C-alpha cells in the first residue's frame, strides 16, 4: 500500500513538472511575438547626403544658430588635419570649390594658404591627425567687427599608436564675417532656393550654399 502511494505521488509530481515545463516553454515562445524593434540612426557624417531624413529649414534652425554652425564649420576647416596629403590639396585648390575658398574673402583665403597650410601639409605628410572643438558662446564684443570663437585642438603625432594621448591646445579666433548671411549662393553664382536642395542631393557641402564670407581673421594661441 505504501509503495503504491509513493508511486502515485511520484507520478503526479512528475506530471506536474512536465506540464510546468511545457507551460514555461510555451510562454517563452509566445513572448517572441511581442518583441518590439526600435530603430536608431547614427549620425555618420556632417554631410547632408549621409544623414537620414530631410534637412531642417532655415526658419526652424534660426539665423543665430545657423551663424554659429557656419562659424564652427569655418574654424574646423581652418585647423583640422587628417594624415592624407590629398585632403590638403582638395581643401586648398580653388577649382575644387572647397569650403575655405568659398567661405573666405580672397585675402583671407590667400593668408590661410600661404601662412597656415604649409605647416598643416608637413603634419599631414608625417601622419598627424588633429581634431577641432569650438566651445563657449560665440559672440561679438561691443564696438568690435570681430566675432570671438574659443577653440580646442587635439593633436595625435604618432599614427597607429593607440596608447598615445593627444596634445591639447586652446586658442581664440576673431572673425570678421560682415553682416550679409543668407541661403542662396553656391560658389560665386547666386542660386534660387529650389536649386539649393538639388545641390545638397548631389553631395555638395551644405556650408557653401550660404552667403557667408570671412573677410579677415585673427588667431591667438593660449
């Protein structure tokens, strides 16, 4: 009698565990239909052609924010270095319509190419990489024609050395950008606004579709 009772209880417990295992497995399987995939986009480039979605309009961004972005773009183009001599060529040869050429007056572009670029070229040939960050508020002091821009440079001198810490330097640039800034210019040709979108679709740097010209600049290293 006792053996039959033990056998019954053992069989019942086994049956409960089997049904429990089936229920857990079924629950897990059923949950697979309830998963939700939320897509995220990574910003891979500053180029509009490499970004998802439509660019914001000028009215959405605001003239002040757009001005700050263009100033940041200019300072970045002025300083950044990648270990590629051809990159320097593309940024300094006028026929390529590089941002520095389009965003600078002839005198400012000539000063940059004659006084700044030679050292940058040597650094690029040596494998140097340099990044640029603009920090603090961009503003124009009272009774001044120049906008003040504080920047930080991080420079790596040894290519492929993952243990190298960058050299960090800071400075301040003063830019005379005048008062005329609006959408509608590609190179030296005035463009209607509908052609600006077409230019962006062809991968032209978004910065060059604005009337934005640095007339003069001063750079103070700290």
